[in-house]
């Protein structure tokens, strides 16, 4: 059986779709992926993926997908572009969650109703269960190229960071202010970790560099900022780290996939849906206000984030450090 997975939106969502690869290969199913160029970079080292197509290649991709004659196409996007791919393909089974608007279902012949199972990974697995694939234990997965690993190792060595030093990656950015904790508070956490002897490396997307630079300008310590890293290099850096701290965004999901310990600060999002359950290596904090989670793009008060103090975060991180940091 040949299966194509369609997910070309947001890096975090792409990472959270990788458990399906894990589940499908256990059933000897040849799995391909339609994603974007950024997704291709993070997926291309996975030995189990047969082919990776990119949405940016347009009509060329449509022709290649049609020629491949997939048995099953599973669509997690369900928008105009993905529907075109579905309609143009020769797939026998075209799978997506059932939608309220009838016209969104006519291009698919397997449309299970969505059942909220909590963690979004479990929700996505419903779509391969709909084609008869039994899922028992599937987890996010990522693979790192030797080239990227060596490049990060070389950069860290030049900075004087040794293999046995405690390394923390910190992601203080998010495209939504409703999921972005105060940057000055992140800096206080970074300074505190530095006092404990940790090396803190800040990361960002290219369009977030100034935001991080502005934050670092108020720091009392000299921290490292890796600018303009490729997705592959970012993945290698997080793999090398002992701990990742940040908002609920793509780097956190990369850390989970790589089994790097993580600490996440939640604002608008629901930890039940976006955090791996019952995993002591990945913990989080939320203010726990009555309005959380809200999933809003805009909030007049941002109370859940503004009232979450540095002390509250330190109190949650401190015992966690005791478990993962051997001095």
C-alpha cells in the first residue's frame, strides 16, 4: 500500500504529523509526504519516508502525485490547495475529517467524524485508523543529518561549550501575542540559569531576530543567540541541548520529537491538546485562570501571561532541573 500524507502548514503541525509515519511503517506501508520547503528540510533525513513533495512546486507536484497513483491520501489541511491535490490524484481512498459544509466533503470518500482525544497527535492518528491501520504506540520522530550535527558541534566548541556542559535552548517568540510570555521575564529566567552554570542559547525565526535582540539588550548576562540557523541546524541544536524552554511553538514540538527535556509556558493554548501527556521529561506551566484556554488571536488584557511571574516559573523549573541536571 502507498500512502501520501498532506501537511504543509506550520512547522509544529508538520512535526506533530510524524507519528503517522511511525505507525504506518510498522505495518510495512510505503509512506510519502506533501509538505512545504521548510517541512521538507526537517523531514528529509527520515529513512522511512519514500518521497517528499513540496507544495511550492505547484503543477509539477500535482503531476508527480497523479503519476505515483497512491492507494490512500490523507489530508490534514483541507483547504483549497490540498483539495486540488486530492481531486487531481488517482487515489482510491481520499481521507479527511468530516466538515460541517457539505461541499468540503465531496472530494473525499473516507470522512470520519473528529473525536477529541486530547493530545493532537492522538487526534491525527484517527485518520489512519479510518483506513484500517491499528495504532498502538506512535510518537513524534525526527532525524538529524551528520552535516548539521557536525556544524552545531563545531559552533559550540568555538564558543567554549563542552559536551558535558548543561545547555538550554530558549525560544521566547510566537506569532501570536496571546501565546507569548513577556520577553523581559524570559531574560530573567535566562540570567538565573546562567548563575546556576548553564549555557543559554536563544533561537528564533529570521523575522523574529530583532525581537530577540531587543530582549537580550536588557540582560545582565552575556547569552548566545543563534541567528539564521537552518531548520536542520536548529533541530541539531535542540537535540544537543539538555533542556528546551519556551512558549508553545514549533521548537517545543521538535524537542519532544527528539526526546530533549522541555518546559513550556502556556497562554491561550490548551496543554491537553498541545502537550504530550504523562511524560515526566516534558512539563509546563499555565496561570490557570478561568478564561484559559481561550485560543484567541487577540486579547485586551493578556492577563494569563502578564500575571505569570518569574518566581512562579522558577519554582516549577527548579525541581525539574534537579531531575535532569547532574552536577
